[in-house]
C-alpha cells in the first residue's frame, strides 16, 4: 500500500481540501454577539414593561381607568379626532356608575385628561407588543435565536396578549354597577405585569450563557452552599404583598387611614369585619385590607433583611453586592409605604412606592440568577 493511502480514503484530497470552504455554523444564535443583541432587546422590553406598570399606576391613581368604555385592539389606537368624536366618548363615559354617582359634575374639558391617561396606557401596551413582535421576527429571520430559545422568547408575547385581555376584563367590571373596577381583577392584572417583568429580566440575564458557560456555572453551584430556598420563600411573600397592594389601590384603602403606626387610633380598626359575607372583608373592606398590607409589610421587611444578610454571608461573586442592595431595597420600600400612607396615597408619592416594588423585583431575580448560575470567582492579584 502506498504511503498516505489510508488518509486519502477517509478524508478529502489535498486539492479538494484547498478548494472546499469549511462549513460554518447552521445558525448565528450560538455567537456571543447574537446573544448580546437579544439580551439588549429583552432589557429594553423589561424597561418598557416597568414604565407600563408606572403608567398603569398613575392611571389608577388619577381614576382614569374607566374613561374608555370599549375595547378595540386595532381601531382603539386612534383617539378622538373631532369634536363629535370627543362628545361621543364623553357620552359613553356618562353611562358608567362612576360618572353617575361620583363625577356627574364633570365637563368635557374635565373628562379629556382622564381619557388621555387611559388611552396612553393602552397605546403603550400596543407599543410593547410591537417591539416584541418586530424584534423577535428580526432575530428569527436572521437565525440569531439560540437553539431551544424560540419558545422562551415567544412566551412574553403570549403573556402580554393575555395581559391585554385581563386588562379589559378588569375595566369591564367597573363600567356598570360599581364605582371602581373589581379589586381582585386589578390584583391579577398587576400581578401578571410583575410576572412578565421578572421573566424578561431573567431571560435577559440567562441568554448570555452559552452551553459551555452554563455547564461551568452548574459545576460552581454544586461546589458551594445555596440560598435559593430562602430567597424563593422571600419572593413568594414579596409577590403576595404586591397583590395585596393592588387590593389597597383597587378600593382606595390607602386614603382612609392616614396615621401610623396605628390606624385611626387602633391597632386593628373595629370596622374591619363589618362586611357580609365574611370573606368580602379581605378584598373589599378598606380597614382590613390596609391592615393586612401593613402587617405583611412588616413580615416582608424582616424576611428581606434576613435574606439579604444570608446572601451576603455566602461570600459568592455578585451576591456580595446583590445581598446588601436587596436589603436596602426592602427597607426603602417599607419607608416609602409608610410615607405613602401618611400622605393619603398622593399620586406623586404613591407612584414611587410602586416603582420601588419594581426595583425590588428586579433585585430578587438578579439574586436568584446569581444563585442558580454563580459567576466565576476572580482572585485579585497581590
């Protein structure tokens, strides 16, 4: 057998090797640049969702949520363009119980600011949907999505569509027969917004890890202590506090008891269980709903400070910063809550309280990411 025959049988000839280009990757999604671009898009979406939550909060604080009485996903993007259009929108609002029992003094000029808040809230939701759809479409067409990530990137859009439907379900509850929207529907609406926000932050952090980095992070996690259980328990109670806060906003419970630490001179107001049937008090009685929000706030404060201390004590990269920041955030949020109460939930103050909840949620997700995927320990040179 001539020398080199074995290699020639299983490989290309020298001539073929010099003329045939090496096959490239089937998709660009495994590249660091593609992952970075998608991460930037996800961070942008998370910022938009956070702003949407704040706009929604101002819509509620200004009692503007019932100004638009129809749900038109497409044509609703066009605001009134003529005097006749404005008059028609105002006449529709006049059919609501809110107008008939609370705002019958309003003129068209008084109505317009309410309309613009609600229209802006809905329009911003459409903008978020457009940014999601266009961004995902570009990444898919350019084959930049990492393998297995397409369903994960579709999920925020699906939840966003569901959020729009829940938003209308919430608004429809307040059009006839009651002054405000149903508080439990508002809680569901706000709760899903925080779920979407947290999911986007998680995906933006997670997508930067390719398979090699993911494997290395899992090995580092197995080599050290984990505080994921403690953080998870804190996250559950913090999320529950957000839902109770939505109940407070839904029935304006933050405007009736403006002293602290007592509530009109009582630890638990005597009217806390006046509603019948009994269960309604936990959703519709301002005294009991605010009392629960306060007590749960103290519990979340204690749990948050303990969790922050334990995370800092793990001495892991990132957690030495995330732990103290988490503690500062939960402490600041508690102080903001007290200030909001004593100022009767003034919009300019209450919206900062809602923003603090977003900051706290982002820090919880960041800390969870650092626990699940510990970064590499870098030893400083002497």
